[in-house]
């Protein structure tokens, strides 16, 4: 008898395995970009993808976030605006930033 849990399709908003793989690859690349952009004194692999980037998590300040936004916008050909109300969601964590990049960048397929 088949496992009913295994046969259950993912819920709304769940990433497909392909989307999850793309986001995972972007997370790894973004972690490296962040370490390089702000000279973070830790290996990229140690950045928790779900930890907050700002203040209590990774300990970044608004200037750090601005520097990261500039590097990410250039690398992924994105328009990130300093006054956007979405920024608190986009830069909430490494994973949320990677999800935004995956959804909005035209360069993902070209990487």
C-alpha cells in the first residue's frame, strides 16, 4: 500500500525540487557575495540561511545591507530600491533574499 504522506502533493507556496535546488545554489552564492562585500569574518558556509540578516541574526547594519543590495543588484541584474517597503521581507534572511533573486532575476539561467 502506498504511503499517503509521500503521495500528498506539496501545499500552496511550496517549492518544487527544481526550485528548491535553484534557491539552494543561490543561497550558497549569496553567502559568498555577502562575505566578500562586507568583509565578514566568517566562512560563507557558516551563515544560517534562515537567520535574520539585520541586527540580532548575522548582526548587519543598514550600511551593510545597502552594500549587499548593490552587489546583489549588479550580479543578478535586479532593481532594488532603498525606499522599497518590500526590503524588510527581501532582506529578512539569506533564504528570503535567495527566493527573491530566484523569482526576479533574469540572470539565473545564464549563471
